[in-house]
C-alpha cells in the first residue's frame, strides 16, 4: 500500500513529518499529535530535542530522516530557498520520502519556486501541495487558520482531515503555486490596509483629535474591517509587541514586488506600502508588530 493510499484510508493514525517547529509550527504539531498522529520533527540543534520530545514528537536530524516512513511531510519555514533546501537539498526530503508521499508546504514563498519544487518532486513520484496559511500565531494556536491550497484537488481531499486539524477554512485555489498566489494577494490587501489605518491614526493625531474615539467611529462605519479591529487598538495604545512580525510582511511584500516587476504590473499602493515597510526595517523594528507602520509615520 502506498503512502498516499495510507493517508486516505488511515487518516486517524498516520505517521507524518514536520519541518519548522517555530511559533506557527509548534502549535500545529501539537494539534496533529492530539488527534493521534505520530510526528517525526526536524530538530537541528541538540538543545531543541527536549522541546520536540515534550510535544510528543520524535526528533530527527535531517529532512530525509523526517520523511522516512511518513505518509505526509509538512514544511513551515521562512523563505523560498529554505523550502528548496529542506525538500530538494542534500539530505532533503526527496532523499528519504517514498513514492506517493505527499509534501504540504505551509510556508509563504514564491509561486514560481513552488512550481519548480513540485516538478522536481514529481520526478520521484512525490506529490506536492502548497498550503500557505493566514491567521498568525493566534490562528495556529486555536486551529482556526485559513488555508489556501495549490495542487491537485484529489490530493487535497486525501489530506483534508489533517488540514482540518489546523484550520477552519480550506480553499482549493488551483494548480501548484496557486495557493501561494492567493496568499500573496492576501498579504497585499492586508498590509496596504494596515498602512491605511496607520495614516488615519496619524491624521487624527496631527489635529489633536482623540484617536481612540476616531477608531470607535471608524469601526462601525464603512472603514470597519478585521484589520482595523486588530491593529487599530494597538496603534491607539502604542502597543507594538509582535502579533505578526513586520519582517515577515516585509519578506512577503518583497516576493510580491519581484513577481509584479516580472509581470510588468504597476501596483502603486503596494509599492508605496513596500517603501514604508522598508523604512520600518531600517529603523530596526522588524521583530515588532506591523502596526509599527504608525511609528514610521510619526518619524
């Protein structure tokens, strides 16, 4: 029986691999283990082994080791090259995975690189789904992530029970790379919105008007949005502790900007917001919340 068939027929008791035990990955692994799945997790530093064992995961030294015996391998790392390295590089997943293994990438990376990786894996009979997520660490903790899926629809149905342990909304967008396109669209709309909120708060400040009262009025009008509800109070309180680290939005905007240039697209709001994110990074606030865009405006 192939790994993919096992993923279909025994979804209640799988061995899965997980690469990326960070702020998002750790709660995701916790949900998988709580549902009865065995998790083989990449642990590169000896001091991190205790954390993996505390979660109930089996620590592995290389991505290839993670993939051995796993029906599904999840990745959740930072950049396109990180994903390429753990899946295709030396001692990568491709060296340990059996034909029929399904790779699910929750990272936000280039859709172009995603398609290249999927094609390389397919040469070995390994399947791939790009499944970037929205919802941040709070969504990962609550298993309420929005998951955008690129790849074969039938593959999604095989692993849907696993993804349902991590998120509430799972949408098939199209072929390989389409999930990444959807995530970058999400990031463009989201961060341009955050910049708009920051500019509104700065406009109120400059006229000595209570920004908290302005926020209350905006929240019940046509400017109301989930981002306003999240970012507005942080800006009013000048609480810039990270919910979503600005460096991650800056990375995603860099990806989107590169692709827009390749396509010859003119996206003026995105480009202006990208410049503001760049200034935020230059000031050393990359690990603070993206609501720090207000601080950029305050000079």
